[in-house]
C-alpha cells in the first residue's frame, strides 16, 4: 500500500497496536505507576495524532474521566495536537485509573482492534511501482519502462509498462531507475569515525554504551535512508553486543533500519588492538574481545555465537609498512594454530568467518586458515589470489574508506595509509583479473555516517570496475556472500520487495547511486522524496 508521506508510517502501526495493548494492560493492572507508563503516554500521542480511530479512543477515554482522576494531574491530554505528561511525584499515592470503568475500556479496545484489522491487512494488498528503467542484476543491463507488482512483502511479477493499472496503488517512478535494495557487506553502525586515535578513544572512553547504542540505532536508520536495505555489520568496536540488540529492534519493528547480520565483538590478540599506550595498571577498554591460544579463542567464538553473532570476525594483522618492492608487509596477530582453531570452531557451528586482512602475512594466514571473506585486502600476493579463487573465497575491498581515513592516520604518525592507496588499487585490479568474487562493502563508520557510503561505487568504477558490475556487487553478489540470494539481490517474482530508485541512469553516471530518493524494504516505503503518488 503506497504511502503519501515521505517518511515510513509502518512504525506507527506498531505503536498503534502497542498502545492499544498497553491500554488493556492498564485496564488489568489499574495503576499509572505501571512500568510501561511512559511508553503508554508517548504511545497515546501517536495513537491520537496518527489515526482517526485513535483520536476517537483517546477522546472517549478522556471523556470517561481517565485523565482527571489522579490528584497530582499526572497526565493531561487536550483536544489540541499537543499533550503534556507530568512525572508522578515521589510522594503521591498509587493512582487508580479504574473507577468502575474496566468494562467500558475493554469494549473500546475490542472495537478498536476489530476496526484496525483492515489497516493491518492492507499491508498484504497489491501495489505497483512504475519504473522508468529497472536494473537487471543477472544481466547487468537496464530494462526500460516496467511495472513491479508487489503483494505484502514479496515481488509478484515484473510487467511491461502498458500492463500497469491506474489508481492510488501505483507509485510513479517513471523518471527513475529502480534497483534491488542495496547491500553493504562491511559496516560499523556503532562507530562514528575513527580516522584518528583520539576520535576512536573518545568514543570508547567518553561515551557510555547506552549512548553509543542509541546513536547506533539512529545510524541504522540513516543507512536505510541511503538505500541500504541489508547490511553485514562487522564489529561493535567496544560496544559489546549492542549490534544484536539493534538488529532485534529492527526485526521487531521498534526502529527503522536495514535487516542485519552482525559480528558482535570481533577477536584479536593481547597487545594488538586499541586502546593501547596507556600506563600499566590503567584499565582501559578495547575495541575487540582479546583471546590468546587455540583453546581460549575457541571459547571466545562460542561466547560470541551464544550472544547472537551471525559472523565471527578476526583481525589477523597490524603494523603495516611498505617495502621497496611495493609489497605491503605486516605483523601477523594470531598464530596459524590460533586462527585455524577460530575458523574450525565457527564452521563447526555453521557460522562464517570474516578476516580483517591488509598485508602480506595476515592475508596469507587468513586464506590458509580458510576464512570465508577477506576484508580490505590492500595487498594480496599472486599465489594467494590463486588460492582464493580455488577456495571460492570472497573479497570485500572497502576502497573508499582507506582514502577517507588516510590523512587522519598519517597525522597520527602512520603515513603508510596514504602510501597504500596505490597498492590497494593495484591489488583490486589484479583481483578482478583473477576472477575473484567481489562483494560491495564500505567500512562505513571508519568514516562518519554523515558521508554517504554509496561513494564506494564511484571509487570502484574509478579503479577499473564497470558500473554494472559495481552495482551487481552491491545486489546479487552481496546477497550471495550473505547467503540471502534466495530472498534478495534480484528484482524477480518470489524475492522480498526490497527496491530503491535513483534519478537518471547509473550505468552512464555511477555517482547517481549517492542520490537514492526512494527506499522500499519488505514492501513498505521508508523514503519517497521524488515519486508522484
């Protein structure tokens, strides 16, 4: 069902149901001191302001005396669009809100729920998107003038434009190119830029976990607004398991955001990962979970999986330096025995492994141990490229992020990050020539989320990838990496209705991928700043 506003209204549907059931909870509990009091008060405002039926319920309850019965005047609603919620004084007595009105309230709730059923069922009605062009992820070409038929959260069919119906069930994207929802396979929603050591330390030392989780939840919504309907979030950078909570809140409809696969805490060895350099005896947090020795690392894998990790991430190298022959050398972190134990334990529990690997030895060890995806890969030796191809291993180059952080890292005394830009570009071209599987990943969070992660598209094309292949890497290929290609990555019957649109032709001008102005996820419109309804 198309929406008329430019913002998603589905979350209000959840508030509607939530508020009705909270009202029912009050009918049973009979106390404004109920733990859900504040959620109830906020929900009442949504109920009243967003739905004619909700306004009726609020007005009826007010007229029945529900907001005048507490001596302290705890909650006051007026017929205007504003509401005031006053905190209960600590000394005030329990506030009985049920002066013989329980039956009336239950009747109102029952009628409201019955009346709301058509609105809920409307999410399963058929709607249509009229697209000026449609990107075919399989062929990498554009189909002109098509209509996408959607029922509920699934794509039903793709028709020629002349078969499109008329009416308010059609969203007009005739001046746009429609594409599958974009997939970013390397993000950090709980990180807000780490180009310098101080910016990273500030987040770990000066921001509470609750603060970072709230910002991370908002960041997930921002990712969705950029057009990324699915992300693989590769580590919380010291925020423990907050990514699991954000993922669940999105799944439950509490907050808007992309569907997520998460890696929770990631793993590294003692002495290798920030925060570092503090005095002995000063206990500071680290951005990862530390483990040493095969047994300890197996235990860490088990812990992360038990708390909701979809992926296990490992940092396999550090201490980068560029040799005169152009090879990016490094200091490996885990021993091969440790790394093999991590991969074996994760695979034993049917969980894949992503490896942060940038230099010669770290990359080689990760490939030898059998990780599933290689992240960054600033230098990959020719023999290791052959092994990657033989093992069918994925490469996620995160090209833009390196350039975004290079200056900041150099200012911290690490000029190698500026030097490795050329090395990375050369590695990327060699990987394409070796037919390595490449998926789109941005490392967003390493650079602030105020920058659109879709800048990665232009960087990939600049370094030799065709626009069509770049888009395939963020749709069909990324879906395969995440083992979600049965649901995502292609606009075809049976797939989930994750669809975005951009103005113009991205095969002619790849930078338009940074201008997504329509976002649909699971058949619900979250952004529509262009289309005529």
